[in-house]
C-alpha cells in the first residue's frame, strides 16, 4: 500500500474502534510500498471483515501486519 493509504487505514481502524494501539509502525518495504504494523489490542476477525480483500493481513511477533 502507499503511505497515504496506510495512514488512512490506521485512521479508519481507530475511528471504528477496531484497534487500541500501543505502537504503530509504517515501514517502507520498497520505494513506493509501505507496511502498517500495529501492536496493541485488536480483534483480528473484525479487522479481517473490515479490510476484506483490500489489504493482506497477518500476525507476527505480537504485531498485526497489513500490506
């Protein structure tokens, strides 16, 4: 996803009260692609339904990772 998409997604997840983040990272994966990493409280099932097929989603090392 692009950086602006990552920021917008983070805002949407917060507005829908799907996350309570302790730490948020927007990590650059390639020159124009970013990955959103969230550490905190969240409901994975609800977030999966919210993002549907727009973004890939996984959990790793205590982080929710969205691409």
